[in-house]
C-alpha cells in the first residue's frame, strides 16, 4: 500500500470519527443537555412537578398509570377525571393544580386553576399565543396549518375569512339541511325498530349524520363523498391517537416508522379528496354568491383582498380538513353524551319533550324557534360540563409570561385540563358529579365560582368559531329525536369514557328506542 493511499484511508477514518462525534453530540444535546437546562430554568422559576427522566420525560409514568385501574374513581359514573387522566389526578395530589410535566423533552405547564389561567392569559393577545409546535408536527396530516393550529397575523387573516361563514343568514340556510339529514337518520331508525331490532348504537349513527351535515352544509358535497372523507379521517384519528407514540421524545418518528408512514399516507389521500372537491367547486362557483364555508373560503374576504392575499391551495385544503373534522365530531359527541344522560335521567326526557311541545308546537323547526328551547340549552351546558367533547385546551408561550412572582419561560407548552376544572368540587360544590341542568338556569357559568372554570369552547379570542353552529345542530337533532322516540340504556352498554383526541364512549352507546 502506498503512502498516499494510507493517508487517504486515515483521512476518511478521521472524518468518520468526526461525523460520529457530531451525531453523538447532537443526540446528547437534544436528549439530555438542552432539556436538563430547561428543567433547571423552570425549577428556578418556582414550578414543581413530577421528576422527569430524559429523553422520555414523564411518559413512562403516564403509560404506567394509564394502565392502573386502581387509580380510577368509582364514586359516581360521572366522576371521570381519574378515569380519563389518572396521571393528572395523581400528580394534582402531590403538586397542586399547576405544575410542570414533560412529554419527552418538551415541558408542559399543567393548569387546572382558573385564577392562574386568568392572570396568565389576561395580558396576551389572541394572535400572540402559540400552539404547541410538538403537536403541530404530530397532527400535521390531520389539521395542517388550518385555523386550529395557525398563529400570529396568519391566524388573524384566516379567522377574518372564516367568521362570515357562521353569520345568522348562513346558519338559517344550514338549518333546513340539518333537518333533512336528521329526519333521514330517524326514518332509518324507525325501519330498523319495526323490523324487531329496537337496539341502536346511537354514537355511530349520530357521528355518521353529523358528518353528512357538515359535508352538505359547509362543503356542498354528497353524502357519499362526505363518507369517503370521514372514513379516512377516522382511520387517521385512530392511527394518531389510539396508542402512545412518544410525542415530544427526540427522533421518536423513527421508533414507530409504520405508524408515521401510515399517518402520512392517509393525510395525503385526504388532501387529494379535498383537492378534487375544491376544483369541482371552483368550476361551478363563478358568478354565484357563496353561502357555505367552502364558497366563502374560495371567494376570500374584503380583509383578505386588502392584504392582497388569497388562501393558497394547501391552505384551502388544511382549512377544509380542520372544519370537516372539528365541525362534526365534537357536536356529535355532545349529542351522544346527552342521549346517555337523558337515558339515565328519563325525567329530563319528559321535561324537554314538554318544552318542545310548548315552543316548537307542530310547526316547522327554524332558527328563531330554537332560541326558545331554554331547558335544552341548560342540558347542553351541563353535558359539556360533565363530558366536554374537547377535554383540554392547549397553548404555547411565545414570550416569557409573568404570573405573580413566577415566570413561565418562552416556549413552555400549556395543557389546560378542562375535565379537571369541570369536575372540581371547590368550583362547583359537593354535587359536582351530579347531572343537574338547572344549575345553568339564568346563569351561563352554571354557578361555577370562577368564570374561567367553565371552558367547553376554550377562552379568549381563540374561542371556538363553530359554537353557534353547534347550538343550532344540537337543538335540531335533539328536538327531532325526542319528538319521535323515548329511549333507555341497553344492558350491553359499558360506561368507559376515553380520550381519542375528543372525549368519547369507548364502546359506543347502545340504546333501546321506543317510537312515541
Ligand atoms: C360541542 C361542539 C364543540 C366543542 C366542544 C368545541 C370546542 C372547541 C375548543 C375547546 C376549541 C379551542 C379553543 C381555544 O383554544 O381556546 C375550539 C376551537 C375551534 N373549533 Fe370548536 N368546538 C365545537 C364545535 C365546533 C364546530 C361545529 C366547528 C366548525 C364548524 C368548530 C371549529 C373550531 C375551530 C376552527 C377552532 C379553532 C379556532 C381558533 O383557533 O381560532 N368547532 N373548539
């Protein structure tokens, strides 16, 4: 071997060692040095919490406690906090209602204390809040950069474009489509019951119908196209949330490559479906005044054109995904949990039926009549208190935030535990776990001792944009169901509220229906 070859071989070896050293340093920095420095900074600022071990943070403890049935409450069926979030319930006992826990190397400030939330959020503009980057990356195939995830001036722009889609005139048009879809569902139920099968999985049926409603009212697409999108969105939801995927752990995408690829594939397929829906609409929209969400998105808004910008193709797709998913599942679950609570409390079925007879009489359901269904409004509020479809709200600090003598460092994620606050006896009293819709009579906070203790639709300028649509759909569907059927719980029902992004009954909701 010549001297030159020897020198070249030596150089390659040196380069290789140097490269390996760099990789090792990078891994060491991401997995251990950087989170340890962040950890001590947070400790110096006065926050406590369970001790993390990097690079997993507190994920191992979360997994362990999630599988430990001895931590679950058996006091009342509605006392669900320790069932759905056993780790938070345990950590609250030792660290109080605000503490730091770690998902991998990402610090999360846990908040179940409304006064702290008020002080923390009081001085922050809606557009200055971040959404946890780690969730944005993880949930990208589902929401992309749609309204739920976007920040800053982009969020202002998108929110301005979207808000007109939910004005009263547009909602009125949507009402008749809702009546149509819900009536079809109930006609099918009647056929089913008449064939000697009184038991129906109400959760499955309601989710299907809510999907059909959003497909028709917001996108003007057929039931079949809507079902195709929904099935793919559902598969994506299961892929993303059914099992723990070490969110927040550096390089975790490489731990479960199969799931990462599956989520990407489904995300792309959903994008393609929306692209063809968008292109079809572009061809048919010319010269027409847009009334549904997709039409409004395609047209843009005055604010939009002043800024000289319209939504790009990918932004349109992301917005469609966000609304298709967000616009049906949360409302469907609110109706589902209502049917459970009404089956358990038949006297409330009677009260609502009496109210419907008084307010709607035999007339047609329209938006103006719905406002008269006051008791139904209390029931919705109480259902969203006990079983909030969105069980948490998330933020990320984009600057250091002072709360009394504490500083929340820039970059800290926040996990606001809505289930915990809605079930806190200190805020609601000793009857906190009882179904009592009358607590909302004449009081939109249901007697909660703190206005930020009741957050079914979030808070501040980022509060849910679809809540009026929800009130309307909820009242229409429930009015039609209660007018045609009474119902009881099936003996096969198993009470097991669980989180799959939203709060849902783990084994569906089998009910027995009797036509009236
Ligand atoms: C029972 C029904 C619903 C519940 C419980 C619910 C709950 C929520 C919550 C908790 C948030 C987060 C707010 C925050 O970060 O402070 C939110 C945001 C949002 N919701 Fe809803 N939602 C419901 C229905 C709907 C419907 C029907 C739509 C669409 C048609 C919708 C679209 C959205 C969007 C786009 C956002 C993001 C708003 C923003 O960040 O500016 N939601 N919702």
